[in-house]
């Protein structure tokens, strides 16, 4: 069996893996990347973040065209060519993964296409994509194998039942679609399919959609979903599913114990994700995994084995691409002998629905659970000139502050472009800014970013365009 050596091997080419490989190469290390694909990108680029946002962009175009009538602009009914949409989505993926592949070559990062398992703390066995096996000896390793959609045992094996990967493949536009799970992935994809013409229903066993987000932010989205979705069932359990040949018969039970059933053309199961830590031989290397399947790591993302690091979804919550990229740089710097640690003050979370919902730092919900004293200042977008000109005055910007010092502890935004606006909150928290710092920073007019300034002004009791509570 062929055996080669490398200073650092990175297992997995996603938003944690390839940035780690690139950063380590930039530090002068000999790096080998092991991944199943010919070009890096991972689930995020091939089957997650990027293709979903491509579909959501098209969905937003359709929705905007339908809602333009209020401005005096009328379009004919949109005609969706699913084959062309699928081809365009795939072209986006190909262009981005191809670009990352070129960057890999320019950095002289070796790529082994295959699946790796640990033999011991310094050796991998790799089943090559083209057949055969080879061994790779390494000084250090970074595990960045990502995650996969979680499943539910009551879902039968049926082509009509999809996970997020299947939904992004866009097999067709079903007349009736049930989304099982009211989290961000299910709502994003459900809203996209609703825009494409599906009658979408969502079922969630918890008391609310978007668990974990502040209620006032989530409510901005929920009000819109009530108009777009055929049904929203909360505190409702799925008891069973059956493929009838012409559809999926789903049996459910509401919070009162009342059972009911309905047939759908397709079902999207979106109940979270699980870390890919099985079948890696981690036990042979001495790497410890907790009860939830996450690899235990320290502040430098080092595992119990000094030569092995772990980043991204396999290293714990939050399971977000940008968190993985941040960890990648920390791990690469640690291996290169730099003084570094993973210690972010705020990690943004963004739900790319329409409207978007984003938050960072401390949420109002978390503060209540911890019994913390906070002061919440808000600015409703109904008072924003820019939001009004966009026809999107349903948004909200809020800032969580320390009531004594005014220090910014958290920020939340619900509305058009919230994912872009939240960066101001992340920066404020990282810099230890106070509300007055945001209030005294001149924001361009008319922009949506002004909503952060006016919310911050409310801390001292004065907001030019808003009096009272949102």
C-alpha cells in the first residue's frame, strides 16, 4: 500500500476545511486536503448555503413581481422553467467550486479525493474515489467533516420524502408540500417552494416556529408566512407517514390530542443536522466524542490528542459555516505555532427567508432565561423612510444593552437585508461599543442601516422618527 507524508492533513473540504488548508499553506506548511469532491466547497457550497440562496433569490424575484402592482407596475404571471432554474443553480455551484479549486492549486495544497479514516494519531487510511487505498502519515490533522440532515424514524423510504439535499436538487414543484420542522432550513426551503407555486404547510411540535429567536423578530417573518403557507401547525406531532403510491399520507396530532391526517405530494423533513463523526476511526486515534456526537476541543480547537484538531459542525454548536471558517483560522494558526484562541464575543445567525431574520450576541430570550437585567431599545421599520420606499416597512431593529453602561450586548434585525445589517451589531459587540457609539455614528440617509442608529438613540430617550415602544 502506498504511503505518503504531510505536515498537515485536513479531512473535509467545506467552509471549515478548505479555509484551514489555505491558511495553513499561507503559513508555510505542507498541506494535504482529503475530500470526496474534485474541488473544495463541502455541503455548504454543493448542497447547502449557496444553492439554497440561489433558489431563494429567484423566489424573491417572483414575490417582488407579484407585489409590484401596489406601485403601479403589473407583470404577467411568472412562468418558471424548472430545468433552466436547476441548470442556473448548478452553474453557480460550478463557478464557485471551480474558483476555490484554482485557489487550492495556487496555494499548492495537495488534494486526495477519497474517504479518510484514522489508523492511529498520526496515520490515515484513505479509500480513493477512483478505487484503491493509500495511507497518509501526518504531523497534524484537522477534522472538518461537517454534518448531515437528521432523520426521523417514522419516515418511510420513499422518493416523495426529501431532506434538505433532496429539496435543493429541485426534482419538481409539488402541488402540496409538507415541511416537517419549523426551523430555519425548513422555513427557507418551504418559502422558496411556496413562491414557485407549491401549497406549503409546516408542522412543528414545539410551541413556536423559529425556536431560539426572539419572538418579536420571529413574528415579523411569521406574519408573512401566514399569508404564503397553506397551513402552519405548531404544538403538533407527526405520528406516521405512508406512501400511498400517489402521495404521502401524514398522520398528525395537535396539542389537544386531536388526530388528523392529510395527503401531500412531497414531504420535506427538516429537523436539524447531525455531526459526521461516525466511521472516522476517531477512537483509534484517541479522540473523544461527547454524547451528542461532537468532538471535544479546547480553545485552540485541539482535541484530546495534541496532533489532532476539529472545527466546524463536528466541533459543536452553532453549526454555521462562518463559525467553521473562524475556527479554521484559529486551528491553522495554532498548528503554525501562533498564539491564538477561539473566543468570539458574537456569532451572527441569519435566516435567509423573506423577510430575513438575524441576530447576534445576547438575545432578549436568553437574558430572560438567565435573569439578567437589560435594556431593550427598538426601531420599527414603519418609521423608516427607506423601508417605506421599498414597500417593506414590516421590519424591526432591536438592540440589547446593559442598562447602566449602555454597552451593546446583542442585536436583532427582522426585515429586508437583515443578514447584511447584522454585521454592524457584531462589530459593536466585538469592540465593546455602547449605544451612544452607534447613535453618534453618522449613517447614510436614506438607508436601512439608519434603523440601528435610531434604535441606539432610543437608549438615551431620543429617536428622531420614533416615540414609544415597538
